[in-house]
């Protein structure tokens, strides 16, 4: 089992004042009760990142900081975009690539996902590649083929150095923000499938996370029965209490299995 990773994707929530407050709260709880066996990451909106990293550094909060997206380009005339080097300079070490909301609402194609992933890893940052099927695909039973195609498109032909900088998050679109969590059986099957496909692309031992309505109540079962390496959490990451309860579940599961 890989060391668990729990990532809080704040999406377009929390301004920089609220962001500072949340990270301070996380810091207070972690100081009293450190989570030794889990890596915690928060992924704020771009405009919050500088404030969040300042608090993390000055108050020595044991979390790292990610970004929700990055431009496929390194610099230049790309109004409204933010580059990987800019994020790196801010202390960001993780970047979500190809979140289903970017794919569906901002026309991020498989090709752009693949190129963005290469830009992220070229600068030595870790790419969290998001994959997952829509409800219609799940209903027709084609989810394995669908996710295989997404993985091949993003990870095929990746060089060795880059392969070590990839984490995969399985986020079925129908489970995101709906309260409809995938069952532990569905998660286990897909996680195994993803590991097999990843291994065929020379990404052995890659961390595979689950995302989609994860909360403090379902995290322990998803972790142990779903056999994931952690979570990509949306709504429940906006409160210190629920985010850290998920972290605690991952921590305890790993501790119990070592
Ligand atoms: P929810 O946890 O709100 O369903 O969001 C999942 C997600 O999209 C995380 O990236």
C-alpha cells in the first residue's frame, strides 16, 4: 500500500481571507494531533495561493499546496492563464490536470490534458491526472474502456522522469458534488483496473486516489474496501473538521495495515 494522500480541491470557493482562516484552523488541529501517515494537500484558487503558502511557511503547517489547473504554455500571450513556472515560484508542488470540470466546461481535450501533464512534470511538479466516466458511460457498462482511453491519451509515451511525477485520481463525473458516492466495490474494481493500465504504461506503483462525494463518514470504508491510496475531496475539504476527519481515516487505515 502506498502512503496515503488526501487532497482538498477547494474549486472556486473561499477568497484569500477565508483561505487563510481555513489553513490556520487546519494548522491548529494538526499541531495538537499530527497525522503521521498521510500527506495532506490543499488546492486553493490561484488568487489565494500566495496567502496560503505564507501561512503554511510561517506557522509550519504540515500540508503542501497545489493548483487546480495550469496553462499548457510556459509563457506569453495567453490572457487569463497561469503558467507552471509561476505556480512553482509560489511554492506549489502539485497541479490537478484534466479535472472533469475543466474537460466539460472549458473544452480541455485529451490532447491538451496530455500536453499540460508534460508541462507540469517537465518543471518537476507532480501532476494529479483526473479521469472518470459520465453517468451514461457507467450505465452502458463502458467505464473501463472509457478510463483506459483517458489514461492512454494522457500517459502514453511519457518519459521515465515524468512517470515518477504522476498521481491518478479516479473521479466518476456522476459522483462529483452529487452526494452519490461510488460504492466501495465500484471503486475497488476501477482502482484495480487503473493500476493494471498504468502498469502497462510503465507506471507501476502509481498512487490512485478516489474523488466524488467523499466525506468524513464514508472515507474509512472507501479507503479499506475500495483500496485507494487516498482521496481528492471537494465539498468536504472546505471545513477543517471534515477535511481532517478524512485525513484521519486515511491515516488510521494505513497505520492499521502496515
Ligand atoms: P466533491 O467531493 O464535492 O464531490 O468533489 C469532488 C471533486 O471534484 C474533487 O476534485
